C-alpha cells in the first residue's frame, strides 16, 4: 500500500447524532482495502438530501437509526492506494462518484447500475458520507480531474450528473427547445447539461430571483419567475404555441409537474427529477396519450462522471459562481442550517473538511 508521508492516524468528522445535532468527533483514519483509495476531502457540497436528514432524520424509506456522517458531493486528493489499485497514485486530484454498486446484478450488467439494489451510497443510511477529512472509496468510482478544474467544480459533478442523465434519457440534441422547472443546484446544472447537449433554447422556471439570474448566467435563454407570471402561458407564447421538445421537472411540486407536462409539444419528452412530498399526483392522461408523450423517471445517474468532467473542464459555464456559502468542517451544522433556512440567499453551500 502507498500512502502520503504526512498521513495522520486520527481525523475529524462532522457527525449527525440526531436531527439538528451535528458534533465534531475524533475518529481513526480509515485503512484502505486492496481495491480502494483513501480520499483527502477538499470540498463537499451541501445537498438537499443532507438538509432533509439533518432536519427530519429520514427520506422516505431511508431512516437515520444511528449516528451518521452526511455529505456526498465531493472531491479531493488521493492520500493512499490499496495494493490492487492501478489507476491512481498518491497526490492525484479526483472527483468521487458516491454510489458504489455490486457490479454483478442484472442492472449493473446492463450498464444501468444506478438501479443496483445493493448500492452503497455515501450519506444514505446506514453508510457514512464525506463531511470528514478522509474516507475510503473503491477505485472504479473515483475519477481524475485536470489541474485547472477546482475542487468546488469537481464536487458539483455529482448534481451535474443528474442533469446529464436527464438530458441523455430525454434525448436532448442540437436544436432542441428545453424547459427546466425548478432551479436548485440540480436544475441549474440541468441548464448547463441542456446547453452542452446543444439545445438552442433553454427556458428556466423558478420562484427565486437569485436562481433565475444564475440560470441566465449559465446558459438559459429565458428565465420566468412563476410568482410573477403564468409560466405555462409564457412558455407557450415563447414557442409560438408549439411547446417544448423536452421538459425537466426538478422542483418536486405537483403544479410544476403538471405544467411541465402541459408545456410539451406533440411527441415531447418529460424527465421527472424532483421528488414530491406525496406519492400520487393527478396528470392529464388523455393529453399524454394524444400527444404521445414519453415520460422518463430519473434516479441518480450512470456512466456520467467522465462526460461531466470533460464538459465542466471545457469552461462551458462558470459554475463556481453558484457557490454562495463556504464553511469549515467545524461549521458543518451552520452550513446545514444556512441551507435549510436561507434558500432565497443561497444556491450551493460548500464545506471544506481540510481547511479548519
């Protein structure tokens, strides 16, 4: 095994003990297995799922039953490599895909490994995440990043991957007209994905001006404030009543899902990214049939990290501008609280575990 000369024996971790209680703990630095690398974590994005676990201790069937380390959008430096690791050496700068799958089930064999029933996903109970100075990860879910890509940008490959997966599934292509409903980090990164896939017109819909402004900065053609205008009418007017080729619903709200469906042209495609609070939402089934609409569920992503790294490395959009809050590991509770209560001020908050 190869390790850095200055690798410590102990490290700090921000641990969620119960809702609203984050404690900084001293823990041993993990020892890597033969196929693993040890990551010195340099940047971690605060995700909406982290906030949900912090606030309620659960998301659907995933329940925090023991203390857990949150955080899964991360990038860092390789600090140690296992005996079988051939792709990495100590000192490499990397982005980390958080879900480690089995590699042997039918879904993994099909290349749809995001559907693997045995995935071990960072910060999804019972698995610890990346609000920690070091963690180990299997080498095939770690990816080199170029020197000019910042750790913040590399951490954002994770939400960007959702946008890439949605764009791929829904078939965005050069010349497509796309509407994106909900401009949290995933929705904003979906704007970047639509731009990268060649969409000629990208319509962004949200309630917050900070997010609408950000959407224009990263590639949206038109930004609609749904508090001030009828978003569906604006989209149909903008497209001369035709509708859009692809709608991506990233808000997780019944009204936006219904509007996203209604915004489609005949033969259009709807990608459902957002998760609403309720299971059942009324949809216009005759319209789905009459327009011959294709509806795609989007669950995480698969085979997106190399493409995501290439796209962001090209400088297609300044996603660093989306980072609106920066906190140390000791301030993780403050970072989560800020993300929870200050949505009108923040887009993406970052935690820096090795900058104390």
